[in-house]
C-alpha cells in the first residue's frame, strides 16, 4: 500500500470522499428545487447549506495533510496523492459555486432546460460514485483490472455529459431569450458540465499513479 500509517489515512480519505458526495447530493437536491421554480430565499438557504458542507470537506482535507506530515504517506507518493485529494475537494467547491452563481445573478433556469440539466446532474452523480471507489482503492489494496475498467467507464460517462452540454448550449442560443440571458445560462451549463470534466481529470491522475506503481 502507499501509506505507512494506512489505517488512519484510509479512514480520512474515506471520510473526505463521503463528505464530497454529501455535498454533491445536496447540490443535486438544490438544483432540482431551483428547476422547479423555488424562491430566491430558498436558493440562499441552499447556498448556506452547501457552504457548511464544503467547509466540512475542506477540514477533512486539512486533516489528511497533517497526517501526511506525520508520516502517513510514502514520500514519493505525497505530491500525486495530495493532488488527487485537492482535486476531489474541488468537486465540492464547484457544487457550491454553481448554486451561488445562480443566487448572486438571480438566474432563472427555463423549463426547456430542465430535462437536460437534470440528466447531466444524474449522470455525473454516477460518475462521482465511480470516482470515489477508485480514490478509496488507490490508498488501499486494489485489483488493477477493475480499477482500469472503472476509469474507462468514467471516461465514457464524461463523453455523454459533454454531448448533453453541447446540445443544451445550442438549444439555448437557438431560443428567443435575450443575449444576456443566453450568456448567463451558458455559463451555468458549462459549470455543470465542467463537474464531469473535473472527475475525468482526477481519474486520469489516478491512472498515472497506478502506472507509476508498476515501474
């Protein structure tokens, strides 16, 4: 295993990834409610909830750093693993940012965007679950073939989200909305789509770590 103090590190990484998933689930609930037309005060409450949940993930990330400094990680692996943990933390950051942008800019998500946005969020939820399984795997014993299969599946999911994103942006610009509204919506849709890109990038980092361990 990569870690010299493996049990504590596995526990912390597990707590961190689970907290990031909690953030994502709350983000998904918020987005569903926003698409259903909830009021501005409710969106503000969601931003506060996500801020709290993201802070919890950030605190666990700091605990992981402290554990590394205490010798919880093989020296050669510290930089690569820490980069993965920070990137996973970025998923929670982005979930908070998306809802916050909708709140700050008072953006209304048109009915015709609902199906595609929800599909992007649901597909990315599955993708994040797969990512979490390999993040936990890379700090423990794992089967290389199974990890590789999951990485390939994550890549396939990213392509599906990317297709939805591109088609939705095209639909937005083909609509009768004002140019300002179109640009606002494009920004939000691209942020939602970037979540999937970020997850794929993290899986690529993990694949590099796995390859390095074979050398």
